[in-house]
C-alpha cells in the first residue's frame, strides 16, 4: 500500500483468500483492512469490506470471530439494523460449541449494550440466550469453567439473581472456590448476612493461604463484635500476606477487646520494629502497656506517638489521645505533665462530645484536689462537669470533695448525700463515695456515723487497692488503732 497504493494491497489480501479457502481469517483481514483504509477518492463506492464480510458469513457461519468483525464493521458505519441482522443469524446457528456462544454473546452486547438503563430489560432478553446456550452445550468436562464464566458475565451485566443461581450450583456441585468468592459478594450486596458469613467461612477453610479472604472474615467477625474469632484470621493474614500495618493495628485492637494484653504487647513490640515511624503502632503499644499497668513504657510510647503524629498523622492527636496520655502520666505522679495533657484534651474535645469533656474535667479537677493544688480551678472544672452531665454520682462526689478540701463540711456532706442517693445499686467502685461521707461525718464530729460509713466502704472490697488501704487505715484511726503510716 505504501509504495504501490491501496489497489495493490487489496489484491494481495484477495490472493490470500483464494490461497486459504478453509479459514475465515483472510476474509476478515481483507474486510478490516479495506474498512480501515478506504479509497482516496471519497466519491468512489467501495464494496470490498461488505463483500468480504458477506462471504465470510456465508462460508463460515459457526465461527464466532466472523460475527464480531461483521458487527464492528456495521456499527462503525452506523448500520445498526445490519448489525442486528448479523446477530440474528448468529443466534439461529445450531452450534454445540459453548465457546461459540460465549464469544457471540459478548458480540451481542455490542449491539445491545446492557449499560443503557432505559433498555436494560429488552437488551438483556436479547443477549441472555447466547450465554444460556453456552450452558446448555457445555460438556461435563467444560461445564464448571463455562458456568463460572457465564456467572461472571451475569454479575458484570447487573443480573445478580441469575449469577447467584449459577454460583450456588458451582459451589454445591464442584466446591468451586471462585464461585464461592462471587457468591459471598452477591450475598453481601443483597444483605443476606448469615449466608455471606457462612460462604466466607467456607472460602477461608478452602483457601487458608488467601490473606485477603482472611482479612475479610476477620472484618466480618469484628462487625459482629466477636473479636475472639477475628484474632486467628488476622494472624493468618499476617503469616500468609507478609503483614500490612493495617493487619497489625486491627489485631492489636482485637487483642485489647479480649483483654489479651500480654499478646497485645508482643504484637505491638513487633509492630514498632516493623513500622518504627508510624505513630499509630506506638499509640497502640502505649495502650497495651497501660493495660498491664506498665506506666513507664506506656508514657514512652505515648511520647513517640505524639512526636511522629505531629508531622505525619496529626488527626491521631485528638482529645482521646491526650486523655489517655494524661491519665497515664498521673499514675507516675507526673502531675504537671498530666495536667498539660488533660487540659489539651479538654480544649480538643468537640462540643457534641459532652460526656467525654465532663469525664476529663472531672478527672483533672479531682487530681488537683488529691494533690492539693489549683483548688479553685479544680472546683470550676468539676462544677462544669456537673453542668455538662448532671446527676452522675462520681461527679457529684468530686464536687463534695472540693467543698471538703475547702473546709466547707456541711456543703460537702450535702453533695455526698446527693451522690449516695443516686447510687442504685451500690457497687464496689462506689466505696470511695462512702469513704468521703464517713470522713465528712468525722470532720463534723459524728464518730458513729463516720464509723458506719467507713465499715460499709470497707465491706465493698473496692478493686482500687490504694483506696482499700486508705479506708482500712481510716477505720483503724477511728477505732483507736494505728494506721500503717503511724506504725512506720
């Protein structure tokens, strides 16, 4: 064509047609070439492509590629009616080859595009028979693969019901893994949650080395609030997939929920070795150490998390982060540092998070009362906490403790008694409130009531060992014995 022109090139292709009469390929090459390179004279009628296609359709009616070339030629020339006629011929063939029906089915989609929503029902009725014929003509050896391909076709063309039927057949008859994966997606899309979970469990059992499926199953258990089941699958995902940072973080939180704090620390230590500059793994390890009451290591990782997050993941440094950081510093008696973190937490707390704000205000105010500093600021914070969340025994107790620390014993007793009235039922965690009532009665000179409340507080056996020892010592003093401190 380049040196002698289109006519010489077409002649070569026509010679090829004559040389290979038993295959449609030369005819199709001729049709495509002549269509791609039309005559230079636009007024010359060129019937080479159409004749080549017509000859191919006549001689090779059971070859799927003939229909594809013919349809593309007609659609390119805006001859949709002719393309429809071609596909009608394709549909009327008596082929027993499922691959023929699969291929012509895909060609039919070009004539009747299923993406056109307004004609979706009509076009699907036109296209579906091709794929159904593929199913009917498949031999036993071909059935599994052909059925899977047709199921994928129905899924892609938005016929989930037929796709589901075929996938269920594949799963039941062949335990086909790919079909089960498709089936899981179909059940999720149709909100059949129990079937989706059962199918995913079967997929993971069948393909335990598939890290992505392990992650999906862990996620499903997490949604069901079954962290104990999620753990094993996150561990498998890490072992099989090399372990992404998301896997380690999710595993850490699942271990936290199941109170497997030793395992959480081990996972966290591995995480910080693998991802040393990522703030979230340091934050998680800080929480793990805190859960084991290892305050020093916890504070160390809070500090590292804050350092790394300040430049890469600032959204981590929210009110919850600084609250956890602050209450951990308090356990190390680093009260000034704890105060800074807790004040930052209060500043960062969104207005709609009234419960969180009140909790932090109460904690900080009570801490200041305990260490005997910033008493007036403590009173302001505790008062605000009670305004944000009224009728909370713990916050009312803090308000009473403020009055006690200021020497206003009648005012303190009033608040303590109000807190006591709200304790329904009384729990071991309420022992401190009873202790405060006892101390206030003692300050007011009523030893009998003081003794009664302190004995009730002791009987609750609070899990706070520090508070329990303090109550025991107060009882000894009232009864005339010596406290542990006095003995020393």
